């Protein structure tokens, strides 16, 4: 049984009189500790899948199993608990709380999580120990994103979901981030799912799920993923 | 001109998509404008209502009274004035009323009256002399109903009710309101009872029996079209008053002369009367003297009459003697004469007897002869008859015999036989002879012989008989001669008898005569005696009369002596009075005229004060209110524009002009502001004044509020409202539009996180948990909004505190006044003219009552305090009999210095508000006016705490040193533990005493007071509700801004797995702290506002409790927190539904 299983998942949005089908029967699996990439063009429904996986939204049909729990049947409260305990999120625009220092931003997550890791260790693991007391505005984009990743990791989540984590970063910084994410999957045995429209990232994933027009086009297993450094943009 | 429909669509969408913001601006403006305009309008509305009402009821402009009343002269003086619209003379009198002896002003009403018209609330006005319409006030309506019978009594023991009015019993026919008395509880001062009028009553003017009017009422043409509260009106009325006063005084001097002349005439009349009385007295004395003389004469006469009577008695006695003797003589003579006559009579009767006896013998003899004589004659006659018969028969037989027997018929023969049956001859009957003849047996000769023999025998019988008869006749003659002789002597005797009879007759005649004479004598004598008796009884009567006369005289003398003393004293007194009157007349002053214009009527002024107080409140409250509303509007508009930088940049980049871009925000702000303002004005001008005025209706008898529209307030509020939204928009826009579209489109750098001061205090910072730190840092991140929130909340909290504070200040008065200041429970107004027995009875009632703890006699009077620029105030003066005891009944302590005063030592003590109003301190002089219009100046010895009314406490020494009159205690303060039952009992006991005029209980005053406080309470409730509403909107608005500003942050923590309540608390923790800070700041601000408001809202005769109770703070805090919680709940709902994905997607 896979760690994450998405089975026949549908999501429709009603915009006035039109119904937009964002996810049209999506099914895929991700194994525990895998670094998976969901790849597809803008508007293909990647983010919807991620939101549903992350417990921020619920599917209209289908089932989502995470560690054998069907989160598609969760209530709002259960979803919140699920987010709180099991999921780490990394956004394209970091979404740090500007009024909190790097360390505090991480604490914000760790304070509420039962299995939280030591904040300082996490900070060290993302290489931000000396920036711990800086406010987000005092940090570079990469640093901010690293804080965001640290915030996600500090919870010791079962699932780390990243929405275009490198989208707002330059290539070098992006690579750093991707390296961090890959390392996280390896070191912490955390299941990492990254969505991106950047196909270049695909070779470094254990599994690549291609989504197009709200449907899964192809799922490619990568028996020997490359490291970030081997990738050329 | 290009069409910019897309732009307008955008504006419309902006409004519809941000309803909450649009409406919060709208409501803020609505509340601000409505509250401002409404409160501002209330004062003017109230004044206009009163003014309209007075115009409608034709209330006087000028009211003239005089201590001499008002006569035709005064009327005539005013009647000539051009400027006067209407002039009317009215009657009124203050009397006691009903069982409770309420003091009422009895007002004469005439259908013709145009001025001071009554408003009939129930029933009708009096139409008959014994009908009365009563004051439509609680005092009356709680006790009386239509149809009740009521009595009125003179308020003054020295005067009769009938001197003023003709009726004393009335039927209640209506309840009315007078424009002269617009408050519900006060009817002004009076000189009777306890000095305060309780109510008024309306009776027909004809009921009054007064010679002169008591009141003249005037309205002026000039006043018709202006508000009585305008300065021109006030000045004009003052001018008229100042002009009329001297003119009236001139008339008054004339009247004084007239009065003096009249009085002198009266004095003269009095003198004449006294003279007459004196004359009467001396006349009476004269009469008495005369009576005495008469009595003495009478006595003398009586003595004379007694002597005469004595003489008469003696004479009569003598004559009586004579008379008796005469009678005796006469009777003896008579007896003698009678005896003589009787002797003679006896002799005559004896001889007569003898003669009579002789006569009787002769008679007897004669009678013896008679019998044989008669027999003889009878025989002779019979023989003659027989002879005749035979002769006759013989002739017939001769005839018969001539006829042969055969010729005779048998019948004839039978007749012959029948007829001769009885004729017999010598035993032979003729018939048988005839028979025989007829038969032929007997011849005719035989028959003729028989006949002739018979005849011859008969003739010899006759001759014999004639000889016997002659013999008897001779014997008779002899006897008759003897009889004649005897009868001659009998005649002689008869003659003797006749002579005797004559003698007797003579004697009788003589006797009758003498007896007549004697009777005459007797009668004369009797008359004499009767006369004597008459004289005697007359004498007796005269004697009694004389004694009566004597007694009468003595009584008269005594009466006279007694009465002469009284009369002389009376005369002396009357003379004294006349002298006094003359003296008084000399000192008599011209009538004093009391001219009062409407503004001298305390009630009207008080109402004006109340209305102005409303305006004062309307200044400070709405300004604070409005400021907060404007501030929050400003924040809201600022936020809105900041949120839309990108849109602005886009529009700008697309080539829209600044004006077009601004238009959206201006239109948005304008529509929200205008709608809010219009709704606010509509509600403010109608609802608020009505609510407040309704509250004042508890105090005032006025018609429903006349609403009005005020351009000034409308424009001011519109200007402020538009300023706070449009100018803000303009300012923020101007700054933003100056920059390039590129910068605009780039998100405004988020507020940079900063270390805050608290972090430097390491021990504290370390102690705080993570969320507290976050909150602390957030608080200081948005300083501007934090400030706004604190200001907004503190403003609202301050308003609420002030509201409750005002309520407490007002309510506190009651508790302080009746709990702390006045320690007595009742004031008994006493009638100093009562008899000492009545007083004794009353003293016993009080002394025997065990519940009464203490009592104190006082002199009580209501004084007037006047000073220009200050509304005239009623001051109650207490002069206690025992000044040392006063502090048991009234707390004599200064409120701030806590210094206590002693009436004995300090002399005159006044209450705080009076001191404040008239700006006097300890040691200053204060001049007051008594009910008799005398000035009373006291040196203030102390100022004491007091909240309701004004009091002057004066020691009897000082009072007496200033007033020439003797101090008569007319009231008593009673102290006892209050209970309703006991008061009812006491009231019962006291109502029987004639010494008691009325009793006023502090408890009922307290109740009345609380009622009147009720009105301010409603105003306060309006304030509190409005402030609370504002607090709510402010909190909602600011929180809303906070949330929308930080929606990304909130979404983030939501994504991080914060539960809904944790999310709410994440932001609300700040709000709670801001609210608390707002409450604390509001407490300080509220304290200041409270002091300011109390100062402006204070009433003249009432001092508010200036200390602000902690409960006011508490209520304000609780209310603010309640609103904060409500807003939190609303925000909670909103946050729950925040779309975190949407918020996180975009780059800020």
C-alpha cells in the first residue's frame, strides 16, 4: 500500500454559470520517503491536487489516502488537525509572518505540532542558524524560502508539500532549495511532493506525475533520480 | 467625452463587494451626524415647543401684581397703551384645599379671557359657581377624580374665606394645565401654609368677591412674531417693564392719596361713632338718674295712697255699722205691725165663723123644705097632665063617636086600640072599653060617664095638693128673712177684712220701700268696699311695681357700671386704633407694583435652562462622538485606498487620469457619507429630540415636541462628515497618485517587523509565551491602527462612563441628600395662630410617640435669592429653636474640607450650590428677599454639603437681630426610623391636630425626586445606547480593517494548522489588549468628560454628586468588553470562511 494514494479524485469549481473542472478523475500514488514532482502547465489543476492533498480543500469525488487514512472524508476540524500534525507547506511566496523573526516563524509551526523537532536543529539543517533573529524583510528570497521550509519541517510532517517553491527564486537559489528538499526526503524519510511547471526539475524526482487538462497524463518512475547539481536549467 | 461605464461598474462592484465596509462608514456617519444633529436640535426644539405652546395659550408677556391689588386706575393706564395687544384683569387667591390642606392658587376664570388660556386635559372648565377645574398634576390627580366634592379653606386664620370668594365647596369638573405652570411639581411661592404652592384650581371669576383685580396680564403686539427666548424679545419686555413701572407708581401715588383720604374719612367716621358711643353712655347714665328720681316719687305717692286708703276703710266701717243698726230697727217694727194685723184678723175670722154657722143652719132648713115642695109640685104637674090627657081624649072620642062604628075600618079601629092600650080608668083600660064599643057591647054613655068621673077625681086631687104647697111656701119665707139678716153681718165682716187687707198692703208697701232703701245702702257700702279693695290691690301692685322698678334700676345700674367699663375700654381702644390708623396712614407707602415678564417666571427659565443644558450636552457629547466616527471613517477610507494600490496602478497604467481614478473613491466615500448623513439627519432630527423630550415630559406639562429642521446643524454635520471621508480620500489618494503606476502596482512593502521595546526588557520577554510575544510585537507593528482603536474605544468607553456617571450623579443625589444630608424624616408645618390647647395636644402627640427619636422646632420660610446673571433661586430658611440640636437633623459639614459647623457659633450656614451660584464664601454677605419682600442680609458662616434645593440655616439670635418681628416657630422637624406603616400612622395622628397645617415627608419627596430624575435618566440611557452603538461599530470596523490587512498572515497560520479559535485569538488577543487599553484610557478620558458634562448639565437648584462611582467604570468596561466579544464572534465567523488558498496565491 502506498503512503499517499489519490483515487479518482474530482474537483469542480462553479464560477457563476460555468463549471470549471479542475481535477477530472486524478489518481496516483506516492510512496513513503519519495520525492515526487507533479508537473504540468499553468491551470492544469496541479495546485488543486496539492491543496486537496494538503487538507486545505476537499475533493468533490474520489478518495485521498494518506498513511491509510481517507482524508477526503475528513471534517474541517479533522483537516485542520491533519494540517497541523502531518503536513508541511512551502509556498512560492514563502508566506512568512513579517512581524516574526526567522526563528519565531519556525516556532509558530513547532509550537502547535505534537512531534515538533527542535527549532534550532531544524534551523541548522537549513543553514540559517546565524539568521535566526532576523525578520523576513531582512532576509533574501532564498533565505526566506529556507525559513519557510524550516517552518514546514519543524513540525516533523509526514508529508511536505511545496507549491512552486523555486518559482520566485533565481536558478542558483532555486537549486539550493531543491537540494534541501531532496535532502529532507532522504534524511528525514519525509514524503515530499513538489508541484512545478518547470520540467527540468523532473529528473531529480523519484516519481514524476504529469498532469494536463485536469487529468493525469503519465506517471514516470525514476529509478535513479539525479542530484540537483546534475541538472542543467 | 468618453464613456467610462467600466469605471462606474467598478465603483458599484466595489460597494457591493465590500458591503461591510460601506455600511460601517455609512453607520459611523449616521451615528455621528444623527447624534450630533439630534442632540443639537433637541434644545431648540424644546424651546420652540414651549414658545409655540405659550403663543397658542396666549401666555402673558407682562404680569402685574400689587400689594394693594389692581384697580381701575391701573387698568386705565395700561388700556391706553398703543403697544398692548391684550390687557386683562384676573382674580386669584391662595387657599388651603381638601382634607390634606394642600396650598393651591385659586384662579378666576372667565369665558371671555383670552390670556393664559388653560389646556383642558380632562373634563371641562367651570361653568357654574360651585365648580372647579384642578391642576393636572400628580399631586392632584393621584387623589381626586372628576365629580369629587372638595372644600377650600382660608389660608389665614385672621381672614374669612368669604372675603375673597363666595363659595367654599366645589365639584371637580375638569383637570387643566396652565401655561403659567409648566413644571409638574412646582407652583411657586406663597405666604400661606408652608410657603410652597402645591397646585392651582380654576373657578369662575364671579366666585371672587374682591373689589380689585389681583393680577393684570398683558400681551404686546411686538411679541407676536418672535420667540420668547430671543434676545430682542427679552430686551423689549425689559424695556416695557422699565417704562411701566414708574408710570404705575405714579398711579399708585394717586391711589395712595385716595386711600389716605378714604381712610381719613373712615377715621372721622370712627371718631363720630366713638362720640356717639360716648353720648349713648352718658344718655344711659342720665336715664338711670331719672329712673331713680321717679322711683322715689313713686314711693312717696304710694305712702300717701296708703294713708288715704286707711281713712276710707274707717269711714266704710262706720257706715257699715249704721247700716246694720237701721236694718235691725226696721225688722223689729215690722214684726210688731205684723202681729197687730194678725190679731185683728183673728177676731174677724171668729165672727165670720159664727155668721157662717148661722147661714149653714138656714140653708139646711131651706133644703129640708125643698124636698116636699118639689114632690108636691111634681104630683100637681102629673095630675094636671093626666087631666089634660083625658080632656083631649074626650074631644077625640067625641069626634069618633060621631062617626058610626061600622064606617070605621079595621085599620082605624086597630090604631085606636093600639093608641089607647095604656089608658086606663079605674082599672078599666079604655082599649078594652073601645073594643067593647066596637064590638058594641059598651055604649057611648058608659064610656062618657067613666071619663067624667075620672075628671072630677083628678080636679079634687089638684086642690088638695095646692093647699100643701102654700104652707111650705110660708115656712120658707120665714127662713129667708133670717138668712138676709145673717148675710148683712157677713158683709160687715168682709168690710173689716178688706180694711185689714189694706193695712197689710200698706205695711208691705212700706216694707218694700224700706228694704229698697236698705239694699241701696248695702250696695253703696259694697261699692265702697270694692273700691277700697281695688285701692288696696292697686296699692299692692304699685308696691310690686315699685319694687320691680327698684330692682330694674339696680340691675340697670350694675349693668351700666359694668358696661361702662367695657365701653370705656372699647372706646379707648377704638380711639387708640384710630390714632394708630392715623399714624399708620402717615407712614403708609404708595402701592408697590410687581412687574414680572415671562423671564421672571422661574419655571419658564428653568425649562429654558434645561433646554440649553440639552444644547450644552449636545455640544460636548456629539463632538466626541462625531470625532470618533470621523476618525474611524478616516481609517476605513485610508485602508480601502491602500488595499487598492494595484488596481489604481493598473488603471493609471491603462491611461486613466488621476481624476478618474479618484472619482471611484470619492464616489464611494461620498455615497456612504451622504446616505449615512441623510439617514442620520432624518433619525437625529426626529427620534432623538422626541425621546429626550418625552423624558422631560415627566417634569413638564407641555404639548408634544414640535420638530424642526436646522440648516446650521445640518450643514455642520454634513461638512464634518464629508471632511472626514472625502478629505481623507483626497489626502491618501493624492499621496498615492503622485507615484508611478509601476510602484503602485508593486505591493506596498509589508510592515517590517521590528524589535519592540518590551524585548529589551529581557526578563519580561523571556517570561512571555510565544503567542504573547507575537501579540506584543503585532500590537506595536500597527501603531496607527492601535492608536485609532484605543482612541475609538476609549472615546466610547468615556461616553458610556459619562452616561453612567451622569446617571450615578443624579441618582446619587437622592441617596446623599436623603441618606447623608437630611437626617430627619418629616417637616410638620405648624399654625402659629393656633390656640395653646391645640398646641398642647400636638405636643402630647409628639411626646407620647415612642418611635419619634427627636424633634426640633424651627421657623421655616422660603426666601428668594436674586442676582443679575443668575436665575432667581428659592432658598428655604430654617431657624431652629435650639441651634445646638440642628446637626442631629441636618448634616452641617463642608463637602471638600470636611469641616463641620455649629449654628450657634457660625450663625448663618448656607448650602454649597447656593454658595457656588451666588459666588459667596465663608465670611461674605448674602442678601435674600423674604416673602414680604424685605431684604435679609446674612454673613455666611459656613458652606455645607447639600444636593437638592438651597437652604439657609440661621440661628434665632441672628434672625431676631435682623427682623423686628418676634420669631414664631412654624414647623417642626421629626426624626424617626422610616417605615411606611409608621408614617401612615403618624399622618393619621397629625391630621387631627388643628395646630398642624401640613406634614411633608422626606420619603415622598424622595419619591417625587426620583421621578423627576427619571427624565435625566432617559437622556442618559440615550447617551449610553448611542455610545454603546458607536463602540460596537468602531470595534467592528477597526477589527475588520485589521483582519483584511492581515488576511495573508491569518491564512498562513490557518494553513499551518491553527484551529479556528486559535486563528481568531491570534488576531483577537491584540484586540482584547487594545480594548482593555481603550477602557483604561476611556476611564481617564471619561473622568474628564464627566466633570465637564456635570458642569454644563448641572441644574441650578441641584448639585450633582461629582464623585464618579466605580460602577460607572465597571459598566463601561463590561459594555465595551461585551461589544468586543460580539465583534469577536462576528469576526470568528468571518475568519472561519476565509479562503486561505486564495489569500496565499498572490504575491503581496
